[in-house]
C-alpha cells in the first residue's frame, strides 16, 4: 500500500522541503498576523489532512522548484479549504478530522465569511505568479466546484438522478480541482501545454475515483477510520453511487425514500442493505477502472521518478479505501 | 441632483451601448442556459440596482470600448452580486430591492453555493482579458470584501469599537471594490499606472462615502426609500457611525446595549434618539468631506467629459442620500 511518504520518496529529494514550504505558507496565511482571519481558519487548515492536492501540484511540476510552485500548491489547497469551511456551514458539522469546525467555533456568519476570504486569498496568492493561464485553470476549477455544490444541493433527497448525474457532480465537486492541481503544477514546471493537459486528465480521473471511494467509505465504514457515522451522506440527503447501484438490485431499497431515514441507526441499517447487494464492490470496481485509466493518461516521456510517484499517488487513492 | 442618466450623458455617447452590453452579459451569465445557476441568481442580478460599480469601470476607462471592458465591468458586478447573495444568507433576508432573495427562494445551502459560484465566475470572466494586473486588483478587492465581512461579524453588538475600526470595515467591505472598479477600468482603458492609481483613490473615497451614507439612511429612513425598516443594522448587531457618534452626545445611548433592542419598534425609537443628537448631520458632513476629497484625487489632464462624468457620479452618491 503506497502512502504519502512513499510518493514523496519516489518523487524526488526536492519534495519534502517543498511540501514543508507549502505547509509553512498555509500556516502563515491562516495565522493572518492580526488580520481578520486570525484564529478562524488555522484549525481547519492545520487539520488539513493529506495535502493530496498540493502534492499533485508539486509532482506535476516534475523537478521544478521555487516560490511560484509553492504559491500554486498553496492556492489550490486554499480553494479546497474554503470549500470545506463552506461545506461544514451547510452541513452544520461540528468536527472535521477530530477538530472543531469554523462554524462550530465561530458560528455560521463568521464561517461563511471565512470561506469567502480563503477563496479570495487563493487567487491573491496565485496572482503572485503573474501567469494568467494558471489563474484561468484555478478560476475554472473553482467555478466547477461551486457548480458541483449547487448540483448536489439541488439533487438532495432525489434517488431518481441516475448514475451519469452523480458522476457529473463528482467531476465538478472534486475531480476538476484535482485536474487543476496537476495543470497548474505542470504549467509552473514549464511543461508544454500538451503535457499539462495530459497530466490534467490524469488528475481529473484520480479525483473522480477519490470521490467514488469516499462515497463507498461513507456506507462501508468503519467509523473509526472515517471519523463519522456510517450513512452520513444519506442523512444529509446526498444520494451517492452505492445507493444508486443498490437500488437496481433490491426492490426495498428502490422503494426507499431517503427523507424517511432520520436516525444514525436507521442510516446504518440502510448501509447494511446497500452492502448486501454487492453495490460497494461494484462502485469500488468502477473506481479502480478509473484509476487504471488515469495511469494510461500519463504522458509518455515523463521522467521515470515523476511517473513512478504519480502512479503511487494513484495507487494511494485506491489503497486508502482498500 | 445628478442621476445615472446624467452621468451617462456627460460621460460620452459610447456609454449607453456599453452599459447595455454589460447588462446583457450579466443576464446571460445568470441565466446559465441549463447550468446549475439557472433560476437562482437571475432575480438577484436582474434586481441589481444602479450598476454603480460597472459604471465606474466604464468611466475610468475613458473613451475605451470593447469586450475587455465589458468583461471587466461584468466581473466587478459579479463579485458585488456574490457578496449580496452571501449577505442575505447571513442576515436571513427575505427581500432585496423588493425581489425575493436567493436564500428565501432556495434555502441557505443553495444560496451559499450560488454566491460561491458567482464569485468564481467573476474571476473566470475577468481572466478572459488575459491581464494578470486586472486579476490582481480584483482578487485583492475580493479579499478585502470578505475580510470586511469577517470584521463586521466579529464586531457584532460591540459599541466600543471606535470610529477608526468602523471606517476600516467600510474601507474593506465597500470602498475597496469601488477602488477596484476604477482601477480595472483605467487599466483596460490603457491608462498609465499612475492614472489608474489616482482613479482608484477617487473610487475608494466614493465607496467609503457611499457606505457612510448608506448607514445614515438605515437610521434616518424613510422606509419607502430604503425598502427596509429603520434600524435594521442595529437589529443585526451592526454598529455604525451614527450610533458611535451619538453615543458621545447622549449618555442614555452610551449606556445602551444593542442586544437589548429586539423589535423594529424599539429600533425605530433608538434611531429617533440617534437623530436627536445631530449624529446624522455629523456623519453626512463626514461623507461630504470624503466626496470633496475624492474629486481632488481625479488626475489632472483627465479629458473634460470623463472628469465631468466622474464628478457627477460623486455628486450622485451624495444626492441619493440628500
């Protein structure tokens, strides 16, 4: 099973220092040194998880180094952080990765404004690179992310949406920012547009698989690993692939109205029924196929270390959910 | 009293067609033609008010014309629209300019995502100009706007904040986007950096005066003109200049805890007390002085029609509240 350290080890000796610089930059921006953000975003950004998106930026840049690359990786993670802060507002979530959310600590108005500020600062950060092509990639991805969020809310509680609509939502909400991470990394690394486009296709697929597997995990648990009760998506009205597939196999699930599921216990029971249909294996198999396809998109002629690291990150996305 | 038509008439024969193009572009983007935004942002954008910010973009560009200028004006208005949508979420507002708000029609989650999408699309729009300097101006202003919103929420109910803090909030929340409107207009119009900076100073002051006078109007009414009950800011916990000044004259107001004011009738009574101290005249006088200073910032050598139109827009900001 590949891990972030494996990826970093494969990707090159320049990576640990770069990742530390991204981390320091994120911490510096979140601390805001007396500014209005001080104390609000630090916990969210510090809790920040695996830094998969910044890592993709750095890997896609090949062996490139420098402040521009750090800015690009930081900007992508800021957009991601902004979306997490707003997600937590909408879900009224108290905890994220064991840390109190901004909305839990400071209330809805502060959290909404915090997300807006992180989002605006992502662009302020990237602008430092002076490259309109990078800004274009990030603004497109940000639009997609918000559009995906809109679609998800519009689709809430609707079990008739179909798999294509679900996949479109995943593309918008998750895959496009993974794509953007690879593209800005490649651009900042001096890669040709064609190489940036291929790396973007890779990232997009990895992001899609990531979202599919995340949705499987919400059904499969275990909660010790996810840090949230099984069936949280269902209770939020977010209809995901496992339920869509399971409905085709189990008439009782097909007849289920998600709104009638109102307790964690009832949600866990639905999760068991979904698992019993084999829908989780089916969804996992789809994700694996997407990851395999992603690897095929890696441009020929990519330096061996870079290729190896990107393959490992693809495997890591899968392994996280194995 | 100068009006938008007066400004347009003074500014040049090219303005009406340009303003129409901005309007058409905003309507086109809001309609979203089957996209996830369709049906959500149209009312907010259509209800859009005076288009003061796009008008500043166009005026600051001198006689310039073209798609780039339309994009710049559209992008600035999209940022403004995004902030209105989020403001309405935070205030739980039902109506804006007589039209149901996004949050009233579609609920908080949809409205939050709608604001995020408008914001992201502002950057996607401006990127079309291919100018990193314009993106820098807009991202800085967007950061300031969100920071101002954060400060306002952090300062909620606090009557001890002092005038300087209030003015800083106005700068961030309102003035910086007016400044950005003038700067991107000047840049798109081919103006020198020094001219863009001066026009930015003009815009910043106009925006500051605009916010001060808006806050006066919340206290003075009449409600037929503002479309909201007097004292709405007070009920929201937003402490503004009239109350800060009035507290210095009236010990009963100095002792008032805004949280104790919970009904529109009680708020109206506080507004009367504030007005009785002369604080409204004092706040208005400050705004007028800022507008006078703004006019002095207009660069020498500005074409006569452009100067005249910008002076009229400054007067219009004042006249709206006379």
